[in-house]
C-alpha cells in the first residue's frame, strides 16, 4: 500500500496525542531576579497577566518584592476568580 499520494515521508496524516503532555496550563505571573555578581546591586521585576507590574532595586526591596509576588498568588483575580462566589 504505502503513504497517501502527495504526502511526504514522516509527515503525520492524522491528529495524534501530544507527546509533550500539554495539559492546558499556562504561566500567568513571572518573577525575574537579577543578581549579577559580588558587589553588584540586585534588581527584580514582578509581572502578572492581570495587569500587575512592579520592579525593585536593592537587596531589601528585591526581597520585599519577592514576598509580595508570592502573596499576590492568593489575591490575583486570574488565579482566584470571584465569579460564582457568595457575597
């Protein structure tokens, strides 16, 4: 028999399962910390798809931003939708 006419070798002709296991989850928040080396001043950026966008410079402010980014997970409207909840 062989491959259907006009189909290149190795090309899938039917939809199969995704080998990479895409389960539909997507990242909606990012925390990027840069500490380039000894004696350098660290910087951080916290971004969320809900519109939250913060940045910090210096050790104490970067640590505070990291803690704030972590606590934002419980209040983010994208992670915790309010629709359908009792008032």
